[in-house]
C-alpha cells in the first residue's frame, strides 16, 4: 500500500463516516467481480454485482442483530465474496480495508452509515486517476 492510499483512506473516514462509526462496518468492492468475470459478459457481471449488494445487505442485517463480526465475515465467505467484502470492528481496520481497496485500483467510493453500521463501497472508474 502506498502513502497516498493511506492518506485518502483516512480522509474518507474523517470526512464521511467518523462520527457515525460505532465499532462495526463493512467495506466492499466490485473490483474482484470485474476481474473474475470477462468484460464481454455484462449480464453475468450485473448479476454478480446485484448478488454482492444483496450479500452486503445480509451482512449488515446480521450485524444489527448479533453484533458479531466473525459471523458477518462467515456470510461473505459462504457466499463466495470474501475477496470483495471486509468486515471491520475498529477505525484502524476501516482505514486499512479502504486503503487496500484503493491500492488495488479502486478510485471512487460511497461511504455512509446504515443505522449504526458504516458501509463503504469502492469501485474503479477509468475517468478518475489511480490512487497509489
């Protein structure tokens, strides 16, 4: 990870979700979906992206009920999205998870709280510069 990705990750957390973070969050990226599905298979990508968002929602619901990060992570693994989803329990884990995604090529994000759970989605957009 580069210094720029850590700096941007800290800024994302500071500017958008710091006040809402209560110890549980989910960071997810569409990058792995695009890397494992050929670009000529747009329907498959769309289906996988919809499924990714459904799994993220399931994880958020599970975390609201039992506040168990390990159980939430197990959902991501069971659904085959452990390469896309990271469940975090501290601000430093949140920053690190975002920085990893930025270093892997994601350069656009949406960060907000869903109830008391922070949700950060990242993806790659060719019209934006890469963050190293």
